[in-house]
C-alpha cells in the first residue's frame, strides 16, 4: 500500500480519513494522530495497574517543551490532525500541560484529547485553565461505581472526582461551550455487566456527553487474554499501524499503546529522527506487512491482543 500525502479539508474529512486508516484502507505519509506522553509518572497506585506491580519497568520523567514543539511543528506541516496527551502516566502532573495543549491548538492541531484519572483538578485554577487550553475532548478514566470503593482501588484517600467533573460540566454549560466533550471511561471484568455499570455511571456523572465501558484485557506477551472471549474471533490488521504513533516523554517512539516498555515495537528516537522518517521506516512497514499477511502472531506483543479482532460464528 503506497503512502499518500494528507490533504485535510475540514473536520469531517479528517474523520473520514481516520475511518479509512483504522480499517487499513488508507495509509498517509504521516500519522493522522500522535499519542504524546507528557509524563510517565502517576500520582496513584491502582491495584490493577502494571505500574504498581513493576514501578521500575521504565524511566520516569517529563517531556520537554523543546521536544513537544519539534513534534507539533513537524506534524502541522505534514497534515497531523489529532493528538492525545496521555500514555503510561498521569498527564495532569505535568506543570505545563495546558501550555502544551494551547501551543498545539494555536499551531493548527484540529483535535486534542486529554485522558486523566481526574484527581488533580483541585490544584489552583486547573479547571478554569482547562477551558482556555484548546482541549477538545476530556476523558476521565476512572474506577468508580465498582463493588470496591474508589479508595481501595486507587490506594489513596477518597478523591473528589465526581465533584470536579460536575464543576467542569457546570462551567461548560454556563459558558455555553461545545468543548471539551466530556467522557467517562472505565473498565470491567468479563463477568461484569457493561450495561449495568454504564447505567450507574450515567447517574453519577450526568454532565458526561458519553460513557465508555470496556473489558479489562491483559494483552501482554505472557498473557493469553483472548482465551476469555466467549466467541470465536479473527484478527484484522491493527488500526494503530495505519493511524498513529506513540512518543514517550523522553522521545522513544513506538507504534503500540500496549508497548509499555517501549522495546517491543520500538521505532526510534523523536529527539533525533523525524516522525515522518519513523512512520515510513522499513521497520514500520515490516510490521504492517505482517499484519496484512495475517502473521501478527510473529510479533510477540501482537499475538494476544484483542485490538482489531472481530467476532465470527463458531
């Protein structure tokens, strides 16, 4: 598949090209979307998180403004449409988070997402600053409404997440603002009812524009996560290989959101290489080829991943 130069007319055109990319039907010569890890640090120690189980798995730090600007400046010249400010850590811990997002918006990034655990909006002016930050979608990824209390899960005193979310929703309504689009996201075990949990969250977070409940997977090389599926499945080419890359705080770049160490599908270093070079590299095209040929199991981290699987009849 030959890479095409991105020519985006408007938001609708961006979403159409995004749909083509995630279905491996359109390959641009630059990623449509980049995940940017502003920090690998987190203020919580959630019981189910691999960070808590292996705190020394990767280096800790904060992305520099120099690296962030380098990526954004290259991106807007090459048709970059969207960024997400989150990966292994809690992005709200970065002291310049809203300065970063504002820079990206002012340079022309169309769609900016922030995923957060929602616990740090008590800090001075954080909620008000949010509305001037250029962030288009705010996702509270939380573990509320489960059988266990949020204090037990987060290993901390009870955070006022519901109150922060409510205040953001109220200010948004008062300002008659379209953005940020407010999402509450959580995960559950296979045995849990997604619809029941979604109903609970709708009652707890009435200002949410959308509620997402997903099953919790352990798609790591040593886990047979797909054995829990209650149906047969087949693999499709992974959407990530056609749509995005992930740049960690120190510049290390991978193509997979599950590549927590950055070593399984490592592409290179964004400090010294361009995103365009990494995106069109022999290594990246090799990953795409394996997926197109239904050989993703040759890549250890891809072998037990539920992303881009579809149900098939038994």
